[in-house]
């Protein structure tokens, strides 16, 4: 059994992080005696407790403040069968956490005036024009729809995990054949790996 990466927010949602950050800022410049070590120890203990309760075989984590990695550690195994220990250099598949980075990139493009969230997706990916609409008055799929999982694409787990090796060319060829829709864009929420892959293509 191989370990998986944990989003730090899973744990730090339970931590008074603002107080932690303020404490860090007050002590970081004079922290010659390791004043922050006790705070880091508390965060680490939460990770260890979480891993034990959830039977997580191993994990790596880091604490970043003001854009700087101030603490990192790892424990357990990245491969329990081969007894390979997890380290802060271990490489993990981050799965859908990549969606946050794609969304941020889209918003930065919006802020730079390079796109609008209400632009039709086919403006950037013309191949989806072959997708058959469910109704005659169905609105076009927009970038906002992709970001909010309201494009009308059917929920696609774990199908999305099996598409990771596709090249951009293969993905575009897939889109050109037409996409299945389960609802009119904007009406329903359905988690869509396909939608975020399209956002990645737009980026």
C-alpha cells in the first residue's frame, strides 16, 4: 500500500493559524533559541494523530509563511511493501489539489485582461463546438461553468484518473468527437475532472 499526500488545510483548519502566524512573525527574527520549535511540534503532533486515526501509511508536510518554507518533516512510508520511508523529498501524486493551481492561473489571466470568466469555452477550445446541446436554447459552456463544476458534464470519477497520460493532442481529438452532457450548463453541480482539464488547456 502506497501513501498519499495530505492537503495541509485538512489539519490546519483545526489550528488557530492566525495566532500561530502572528507568533511566528514576532519571534522569527530573534528565534535563536528555537522558540518556534514548540509550535512546530504541535502541528506535527496533529499530523501524526491524523495519520494514526485515518491509517495513513506515510506523509510529508511543510509550513510556509510569507512565501518561505519554515518547517518540514515526514514520517511513515511511501511504500509499505518495500519499506521505503517518506522524506521531505518524497514525490507524491497531488491529485485534485492541482485544481487549485489551475483555478489560480485562470484568475491571474482574468486579472491580466487576457480572458473573461463568462467567455464561452469554445472561444479558446473551438473543438467543443461539436458537442450536441441538450436543448435548443442551451447556453454555451463558459469558463465560469468549468471553474464551478456547472458545465453540464456528468461526474467523472474515477474516469479522470485514467486520462493523466493523454497528450494535449489526444485530449483535443477526444473533445472534437463531442462531449456527453447530463444537464444544461449552469443548472447543476457535478464534479468534473474533464472541466478542469479543459481549463488547463486554456491556460
